[in-house]
């Protein structure tokens, strides 16, 4: 009996210790599954914002007067949303067991990597903008407003990390958007990362604290539009605005920065029924529509525009690539976000893509004569249009854009373009010694898009023309010295900065076609990226992907967790996980709900 009593006592103690260890375990170790409803934590006292040394007192943007008031704001559309065309492929209800096992195993690998990055950000850099993935140091070049935290919120939700999501919201409430140590704020980046991230996290969770914080960001950014002509200041002096100093828009502004706030501001107006945000961006849209046929390449807008005079016509360089990209990307997405209620976005998109298809897209020449397309850069001199056969990693978003536009507007030719653009980026990944596409390259351009046969001599001549003739005149030696894959004539920027654009379009192509070859391409990209970028803390940018073992850069931008990992996760998830028929992504991969017409019942 004594032995039994001792056993009982020891058992009770063991049970108690196990319970205590479980109770005290890290709140960030969660079950892999997802419950049907959001985990609701027990009410806790609201955290107090930590004190820090500030150069000036924080601004309450609701109390900072607007000097240039809008007398007649443009209202939101009031007609019911239309039923949009189906975007996603009609996937079979039953999935092959082997295919499902492979897909889920790969999905879980991505999920595991995200959690590692998140935990280390939380441990080393919490409430800072970004963590350096080699040294563990922090950076705060996005206002010091916890960019990674907000950018990754919706990824937490989508991947099923409910407890981390809820815990993070408590700290999101503490972020002070009335103060920054920076001299100037990048309005575009703050809009897509912070405002977009908060809106998407609210869309998914319906947690009102997130919408309240989104309004704080929206009210702050709205003051960047407080200029005589209501054009925004894209590189904005927050302190001067808060102190009530007069503001005027800049005379040189990047097209992407002034034209890529429509989704976030429109959705904020839809969610709050406050039309001021929608009015602010719709004024820009209407100006651009009015001047679309007056530029030097009618249908497209130049890279640099004059916001001070509201002139979008003067510059002579045009592209779908960097510095212009998301402005074009948002045209079909705005059509979807407004439920097809504003035809202006479809009209602008179709005109722009007609011009881009004619002048800005070209076929690269490859050793296997692949039928590909690349988005280049155009310069107009008088009546002559010159194209620069540049290949940017950032331009890889164009495949997904053409695919979405094709499905929305029923343009089958554009879907063929989407395939070729995305295939070109997959080819660029496969061509690299590291299996990763470089940031910026030049490639050999075919004489035309229909008849193109590989010429070794033409390639060598093009390499020689771009190489430094004073150093090496032998084209074969140039190719060897510059580590150029077949078809590449120069690699201008050899870095990989963890960009998402290629996997973004591969994901969209998979969701719109159901073709498993896109999943296979995604996994090849994933294994190559992990092989070269994985660190103890997270994933690092790379200095030179033309080397088989690329040197690392101590940088991990917030879009790695917001975009790249999200798209890799989604391509290996069930097709109804953030369906493209229910959500539209902003340029930072934050999903916004698409308005739907009311269901009709009865006969």
C-alpha cells in the first residue's frame, strides 16, 4: 500500500508539472491545424505604449487641420456591384492522394520557414521595421512603424497561426503613426505595407482594432494630399505637415508612387463609408484618364510625371517595369475591387495594354528557341520608338496582371501573353547558376516575335557590344568573365533581394489554369532560394546569383514574409484558400475582399 501511495503521489506530481510546463510554454507554439473560429484571448489590461526619446511631440492627425479642403468630394459608387467573370480554374473536387500528399508536404515546408522568420523577428527585432537575417540587428527605414509586423499579419492568419496573430494585434495598437525619426516618409511604401496590411488583416479576421489602426494610417497619409491641387507629396515631410506648414506637390514624381494608392484608399472608404480617401485617389485617376492619349506614347504614361502642375505627359520614357509597375497593375484590380461599377478602369487598362503589347513587350532569343515575352523599357524620340531589351525581376508581375485582366475582360490573346511573360521568368530562374533570377539583366532581342531562330554569332556580337571593349575584345571570354547564361547579354544587377514577383505570377497562372507544371516550377524556385538564402535567423538577400554559391547580404525586407512566402504557401494550398474570385491582392500581396452582388432567391 505504501508503494501504491508513493506511486499515486509521484503520479500526481508528474501530472501537475506537465500541466505547469504546458501552461508556461511559449504562446507562439501552436497547433498546426486551424479551428473554425478565431481564437479569442481572455480580456487583458490594454498595454501602455513604451516611452522613447522624441524630437517632437506626436501628432494626432484627426486634430491637424486640412488647409486645402475639398469642397465637392467624389462619392463612392452607389449602384450594386456586378457579377464578375470567373477568374480561377474550376478545380476538381477530388484530388489524387499522391498529389495531395506532395502538395501538403511542400506547403508545410513553406509554413515552417515562415514561422522561423516570424519567431526570430519577434525575438530579435520586435516593433522595429526589419531584422537583419545574419547579424540579428534591426533597421527602421519605413518610419519605425514595425513594418514586418504589420506586413506579415495577414500571412499569419492565412497560415493558421491564430495565437500569434491575436498576440500581435495588442502590439499593433501601440504603434505611433504620429511620429517618426525619419526626415521624409515614403507615402507609397507606407500605403502598400502598413495601410494595405492592416486592411487585409481586418478583412480576414474582422477584428475592429485593425480597422481602427488602418484609419489612423489613412488619416496620416491623407495629409500628404493637403496641397493646393490635391496631388500628394510622395516623399513627405511628416513633421512639417503636422506642424501646419504649407505643402506643395513635387514637380518630379514616379508614376508608380502617385498612381498606386487607389486600392488601399478605396477599400478604406468602402469599409468606413468615409468618402475622403476615395476622393483623394479618384482625382488622380481621372486626371490620368484625361491625359492618357496625350502622352508621347498614347495609351501609356511616362515613368516621371509632374504632380505640381498635374501634368502626366511630358517625359519620354515608358515601361510596365519598376517605377511604373503597380500603377498599371492596379487598373484591372480596381475594376474588381469596385465590383465592375466604374468602367474607367477597364477602359484605361485596355488602352494601356494595347500600347504596351505593341511597343513595350519583346521576344527574347534563347538557345532552345522558346516562345517567350519580356517587358522592356521604351524611349520615344520624335516619332521614333526605341526599346531597351531589359529583363527585371520586378517586371515578372506582368504575367499575373495579364492573366487577371484576360479573365476579367475575356481577352484570350492576353492570356497567351500572360503565359509567355511568366514562362520567361521561369526560364530566367532556370538559366541562373544559382537557380535564381537576378535583379536586372539584358537579353538578346529577337528581330520579331513570330520568327526567331537562335544565332550564336548574334548573341556574341550583342555581348561584345555591351561589354567594356577596352578590357576584353574576345566575346567568348566576355561571356565567361561575366558568367552569362545563353541569351543574356549583360547582368546589370546580380542581386536577389527575396523578391516575390516571379512566384506571384506563377501562383496566378496555377490558379487560373490548374496546370501542375506551375507548381513544379514553384518548387524548383523554392528549393533554389532556400539553398542559397536560408540562415539561422531567416533568409538573406544575395549579392550575386551568377555564382553557384552566391555571397549573402544582411537584409530581409518585410515583403519576404508579406509576399514571397505567402505566394509560395498559397500555390501549395487548397484552391479555395484566398480564392482569386473572392479576393484581389494589392501590390504587397495583401488580399482585399471583392464586393459581390446580393444573392437572389426564389424564381
